[in-house]
């Protein structure tokens, strides 16, 4: 049996990659064993990955650390490599890219990483960004979730033979509509006939929820009657709440925080809005479309590959508050268009973005790497083989 050890660093509840990792063991195949190693700040009150993994029957190693350069993290990971004896290390962020390259060279294990999107490059993260470039050039393979991320790797002069694009995907059986919009609203205690617009994501600058609130305020001024819900937590919560209060729309616009019942909520949403100014291949957009929820999205990075404007959703220019409001209004006023996008959006996910399809591609990548690995972990010797890290 082949073994894959995924390495991931998060704070709080993480984001889209967590859903991908939790579903991976179910779809990869019985001849692969998967374990997740999660690095997170000690005493993080929102961190809940061990419980989420337990509920899904996924093996997870929890690695709390005190500070961004805790030397015990590398020691703990090395111990886990000796115990689990993975055939592949698969990293998922700046920090684990660096750690996995060190461990991979130390134990002679092939290393893969997935680029999930763009991160901030200021302050301490700027150092990680520079170190990540060093790590990326030493990966056996790099998976990008969108073509623009692959272009970034091309610009780093990483050879095409070590790059591949495997876009994000959804478990179409889990994310499936079971109720009409009115039925879902009734189940959640919401007024069935009142239209609901929603955005979902971390409350941070790149999600641009402030523009979504401004667009809603403009539409209220035009006489449109609907509620706006923003679902998620993050550092901009207080600033967004002040914005809501300053506009006097607190009875119509609500910050709902993190919710664990998103499948139920998606079914109650009349229009889902992705207002981001920076994304790669956003899971939340795939989830909304899989649930048959009509979508409006900004035209950023990989989103035009998912949303065909006027066919399965509406696309708008990033940071164009007026254009965002116009697109939302078009859907709120046109029930037939919402019904069309509900059907065509679901079809798009079934045909192009199912998780089963994605994991077949990932398995093929692992199958390509392993036969060509020059030297794997020595099962009979727990002493790591030190090699030149390049």
C-alpha cells in the first residue's frame, strides 16, 4: 500500500483546502493510505480540524506550535515520517513547502505541493515567500489549482515537466440540493418569500465584502427589498460591522460568522455573490453551483473557467461596485434566469468539477512519481539518509 502524508499549516478553521484534504482519502483508492499533519498555533480557540477529521474517518496528526519558527515542529514531523513511512510528502502552503523539502531530502522521499491561491507577501510572510521560491524549485511536482498559478510557476522558470494544473472540485453527492429555496428557508426559520443574497468566505481584504455591502446599499436605495448575509469570520469583522451601522442597514445586512450548516444555507440562498479581487479556483463558488444556487462572481483568475457569463452565472469586473449591484439586481428581478443558472451551474460541476474526476488526476500524478522515485524511505532503517538539499 502506498502512503501519502499531507502537510498543512492553518489558523482557525482554515479554508477551502481543508475540505479538499478531508475528502481525499475517500476518493483516492483503497491501495493508498492517507494521513494529514496539521500545524497550527497552540491554544487556537477556533481550530477544529481533529474533530472534523474524526467525523469523516480521516487520520490526522495535530501539531501545535509556539511561534512561527518552533523547532519542535520539524522534530515532530520527522518522527511522524519515521512512524508512517510515507511514499510521498504533499505540502499545501508556504511553510509546509519549506518543511517538506527539508524532510524529503533528509529521508529521500519525493515531494509534491499544491498551490491553492495567492497569499499576502508583507511582513514576516515576505520571508516565507522568498523561502518558498527556493522550495518550489526543488519539488518533484507542483499542482496548481488554476492556470494563472501555473503561469506564476512558468515565470519562476520551473520546467513544464514538473508542473500540472488540477483544478478544485466538489463531491457532487454531498453537495446536492434536496429542498426548494422556499423549503430550505422554512427549515432555517427564514421568511420563505423574502429574497436572500449571500457571500461566503474569510473576512479579509481580498474577499472585498465591503464592496458587496456598498452594492447592497445602492440597491436598497433603488427600492429592491432583500436580505444580505455574509458568512465567515476574520480580521475585518469589526470594520464591516461599522460599515453596516454607518449605512443604517443592520436590519437587512448581517454578519453570520462561521457556519457548519452551509449545505442547508446554500439551498436557502437566492443569489450567491463572490466579490473577491483575488482568487485562484474558489471552492465556495463550486459549492454554490453544485447546490444549484445562482451565482454572481467577479472575473478573477480561474473564475471565468468556471462561470460562463450569461450561461451558468454572471461575471463582473473586480472592484466595480456598480456593476456588481447591477448583476445582483438582474438576478433578483428575474426568477426565470435564477432557475436557468440553478440548472446550468449544477450541470457544469457534474461534468467538469466533480471530486471523483479530480482525484483520478491526482492519483495518476502519484502513480507517475512513485515508479520514478530514485530512492524511497528505507523501511528497515529508521535513520534518515542525509542527501544534498540542492
